[in-house]
């Protein structure tokens, strides 16, 4: 097993995740089995209960070195083969007190696995003040010095900068950071993050890893990288498609990072430029009309002008009424809609309220009552938030062959997707909804949990209890999100008529690898 540790310096949010993903992409394109670990722990038993606006205190788990080696061997590819390379992203910034225990753990780890099996990529910043226009190396020098003082020596220094590194700057970093010039990699701003793997490839990163880690890479054409380049070229786009994202953490876009990426992957697959319209769900509520009418009308204008509507997962009562209002508008106006987790539950609530006429039976966050459309899970302890969610990969069985989502998944009998929730649709009320046209086309193995909803006589009104965004990939987008983008672009009907194949003008993704396999 080969381990590649990615650390970061100077500032947070410098792009360690993108670098780690890009390294994994180019190594995978060489035919290697690659896995990844992100270390960013929290002191809370269930860190997911924090609001994305909050900051939390990290802690270190026991026996982290053994845990890393164990997790690195877990197969992640469809063929079940054990990974050959593990890319580890260490969260935080070198020098911060939070990352100190992990730096020390990896200082020891490098000797445990031996030098020939371990290397370190350090991502640093090369600022370019507008006053002088000169690229400054001192922050990188200081960051590398700090890292060396803690016992880790970078094998590659990846320099984040606004413009390509000048040769003199690269040589200066090489001289004062004690690495060869070829070990200084320029990662300047590009039109799309999907160009970063190509940027690393052009600077010989794969060749360096071959020598440094003695990787078994054959000299042969890499079809995956060719497809990646063709996909990244699509950013010079094309037509535009807008999606209204209705949530309550919209002031901080990273709160919905996985959701946004899933939308981007799907938009690229149909050669469309994605425009996300962030809408604070509370702004859609009648109370906002009374208190801040301008904000209210602006929010509704955004919603009404979007090509599709997405209500992602979330927790808590705040903003749910606005989400229900958005769902109601999507249903009545036949606007393409996707509800994820809470979004699906609220779609059921909206239908119960406005179609079934159950005004008092729409939603309940605390009490398990048979008369409510959405209930807490039987195994959930009401009132206790931490560590009580239904988590991880679960199987969903499709109950009908006519399901749109089933076709988007490749007409498979079942899918396996990741879950993260503590509420669910009340299964005892299922028949009431289906009699009026809201069908539960996907259920769990026991048939007790409602996993997928679809509304008849609507171009695309879909809800899923799971989180499909977690398994979306740039050249393998998530089917539920892909369906939303197809419907929003007015192409879903023709796509289904072609047997779930894109028009030839969409190039290498016309026979999409995501559709026709079970997602695991």
C-alpha cells in the first residue's frame, strides 16, 4: 500500500480537497486502484447535528495509525480489488493547534510504513499583491519550515496562485524549501476545478510518483483522462440551466457543497452551464411578506424564474414552511422538482396538506404519532439528537418498472445509496397518498420505509429519502440529479425515449456509465 498525505499551509480553504481528488483522478486513470481518507474529526458524538454556520473543536481518535491502515485496505471499486494507493487529506492548516496531534501521528506513521511507501504533498499559497504584481514566496517558505519542524518533509509543494508561477519564483521556492524544481508544482487559477487533474498531469506529477513510490504504471493510452479532458472542455459552454436551491443555510454555499457538485456533474453531462439560485426558505414565508416585503418578492421572483427546484436535506423546524410553499408551487406549476431527505418528507407533507386536505396532519418533529405524515423512526429516541440517525449505505427496492428514477438508474431492480436521517414517511398512510397519485416507487428491503416518491402527470416530481449527491462523480453523475437537470433543460422525455442515452452531440457521455449499473 502506498500512502499520499496532503497537508495545507498559510490559509484554510486553500484547496487541499481539490488537490487530493485530482491526484486520485490521475492515478486512477493510470489503472491503479485508489482510495481516499479525509481526516477532519469533531469533539461531538454526532458532528452532523451542528449548523454549518457553527465552528467546532476537533479531537483525535485513538490508534489513528492502525485505523488509517485498516481503512485504506477497504475495497472501493466495483471489482472489489484492494486499493493500491490511499490519498489522505489532513484537514486544517499546519501550525494550528487542532492539527498538531495528527501531524505527530503521521510523523510516526511515515516510519511505520517506510519511506518508499509514503510521501507528502504540501499545498501552500503564493500571493500576488496587486500593488506590486510580484509573486511572494515567503508564506510558502514559512509554512514548509513549520511543517519540517513538526517532522514532515514535503515531497511535492503545490503552489496555489492566481497566475502561472514564474520560473524565478519556482527556483526560489526550490532553493529555500529544499526540493528540486520539478517538485514545485504550479496550481494557478483555472476556468474549472475539473482542469486541475490535467494541470498536474502536464507538470509530470504521475512520473514523479512512479519514481518516488515505485508505482506499477504501464505506458499505455489512458482513456479515462481523455474523457476527463473532453468533459472539462465543456465548461466553455453552451446553454444555461438554472436551479433554485431552497434551503436555510444559503448564506454559506459550502453548506451544500456535495449538492452543488452533483448538480454541476449533471449539467456538464448535458453540456449546460449551471446557474444555482440560492433562496433562503424563510424568505418565501408569509411572515416575511409582512416584515420585509422586498426580500419576500425577490425570493419568489428567483423561484419562479428558475428552470427547476431543489429542496435538499436539513434539520429543524425553521424555514420548513417556506420549503413547503416552494414545493407546492413546483407541483402545481409542473416545474421539475427534486426533494432530498427532508425535501422528500416535506413534499409528502405538502401533498397531505393541499391535496388530501390534512391541514393538521402535516409534520411532526418530536412525537411519534400515527396521524402524522412524517414520523420519527421507531428506533429513534425522541428528544435525543446525537448519534441516533439512520446512517450509511442502504438498499432501496423499486416497486414498479414504470418508475422514471428506475429508468434513470439503468432499469435496475434496486440501488444502494447513503442515508442520513432520523425521520421517515409514515408507512401506515401510504395508500392514502397513492390513491391520489403520489406513488412510493422505492422502498426498503422490508417494505416498511418509503425511499422514493414520484408524482403522476408531472414532468419530474421526485423525492428520495437518501442522499444521492454523495455518490455523484464528474463523469458519472447521480441519476436523481441528472433527471432534474434533464427535465429542467426540457430533455428528459427524449432521453427516456432513446433508452436513456444522450444525443450524439453531447459527445463521450452519450452512453453514460452511471446508467446501467447498480450504484454502490
